[in-house]
C-alpha cells in the first residue's frame, strides 16, 4: 500500500563484541509518497539507550525523545534507517544532500555515488553500486553497497559511530 515498516537488527560479533554490548535495533515506519519515504516514527535501541523521533509533517516538526525536544522538519528529511532505503530504492542524482534524524539531532548528510564494485558476500558474488553518505570523514559516516540490479537493495554497509568505531553489516540472503 502506501505505508512502510522497516526493522534493522545487528549484534556485534568477534572483537567488536568487546566494545558493543547487546543489540543495535531500529524501527522506522511511515508513508510511501511519489518522492519516496516519509517517516512518521523512528525508534533506536543501542545497548541500553533508547532514542525516538515522531515526525509531524503537517506542522513541520519532529519531536525527539527526552531530553532532546523538537526540531523544525525540512522537506525530504529521513531517519537513520529510512535514509538507506530512500537512496537505494528511489531515483536520486549521483550526488546530493539529505537531512537525517538519529533520535538525538538532525544533521545534513551528503551522499555521493562512488562507482561499481563486485563483492564476494555470504550470498555469493554481487555486482554493486557503492555510495557514501556522511559529513566527510566524521562520525556516523556510512558507506553503502547496493545491488546494481533492481531492486537496488543494500548488501553491505560500513558505519563509523560517534566514537570513531567501525562496524560492517553484510547481507546473507535476499528473499
């Protein structure tokens, strides 16, 4: 229909498990519009901390959880989970900007297509389109490898967190 629900769950393994405890779990729900995804709610659980955002598009505000307050909502704003699918599944220029809410703040991120790459993944060899979404070498920069053939689903993500630690997510299957 005209609504979406995204859920992302990750657990640290190996050496990374020494630095991250518990799960990283995200949920984004909202509407599908001609321009793409329009988030209505976002929830993030990182370790023992929870972050939320409720988008009020008619009033152009996004209400963040305590103690973060409310922010003015810019057209096209995404949350930290929906942005991946917005750039993956909807038409976009090769470079651009998008405002992203992470439950604590909103930041303007730049994205750029970096070219094609063939990756060996648990699901096999995949031809991909590589993108970078971030602020240029700062915390929460994301590199994203999308399957080159439609639908351009994410098959690999590399994320640098607020403390400069890097995590890698790999697709094991596409169903």
